[in-house]
């Protein structure tokens, strides 16, 4: 009897874990509009520059977009119109500042480590999408910009904190992602020049920024 109960408990915990992962990876159907935006941008870019590797860039843009959708809406949490409507009906304030400006006030907790991992994909994917971000300064700027934007909008999000530690860890994560890219790029480039065999136009540097802005806008209406 105890064995049966134990097995049921294991199955229940496994189902709970599966449901948690499914909820984490699932994004609101409204984000399908973002794919339309990406498709339009890709078509325009390919018409202007036919030497760009179409399949690779398209896949990278979609992966980057999906990463942002999951990160901003399911993990970080950004303000949404539905939440503001709910707060308005309850008579609650939209501005909910919970600010911590003291670095490492909570020590090196699990949250500290997870915030680093959260931004590693950003630092890795941006240089793959555009050669402009193969310069560490540009990757660092987009990492800082995105992290700062998240901290600002969390001033308008209930039960979220604007924390200097999040900014620090996000920057560290961006840099780790960038140096992972540099390492892999160095290993690949010794065997093949496929990563750098096309001339990139200046507007490619704005692709990650456009996708970030699109995700924020659609996330607000999700």
C-alpha cells in the first residue's frame, strides 16, 4: 500500500513538473503577430541583400523572438493591459515602486545565479544575428538597455522589484553569452568562413532592437 502511494506521489510530482515546464514555455497566441513582423523584416532585408544566408538568419530571428517572449512574459513579468484593467477595477495604483539600490544585499542566492543564466542567450544570439554585435561594446549596450528597460517597467508591475542586483547579473549573463559566442566562433572559423562570408548592411544591427520592442508591445496586450 505504501509502495502504491509512493508511486502515485512520484507520478503526481512528475506531472506537476511537466505542467510547470509547459506553462513556462507556452506563449500567448498574440505573439503570432510578432512572427508576421519578423517575416516582413526578413523579406525586406533579403530584397536589399541577396547574399545574406536566408535560412540561418530566419531561424536565429525566430529563436531570439521566442526567447524574448518566454523571458519577458513568463519569467520576468512585464505590465499588461489586462492587469491594469484589473487594478483599475480594484482601485489599486498602477505605480508600485519596490526599489533596491544596494548591490549584493541578499548575497549570492539562487535568484542571483538564475538572473545570470537568463541573459546568456541574449549575449550569444545577438552576435549571430548581426555582425555589429560581434563587438563586445554593442552587445553590452543592448544587454544593459534591455535589463534597464525591464527594471523600469517593473516599477509599474505589482509584486515586482526594481533591483540593482538584477541589472548587475543581467550584464554578467550578457557578457558570458558573448564570450561563449566568441569561443564557438573562433573554433568554427578555423574550419569554415561560413559565418562571415556575406557583407552586412547597417540596418541589420537594428533587427534585435526591433524584435525587443515588438515583444514588449505585444506582451503589454497579451
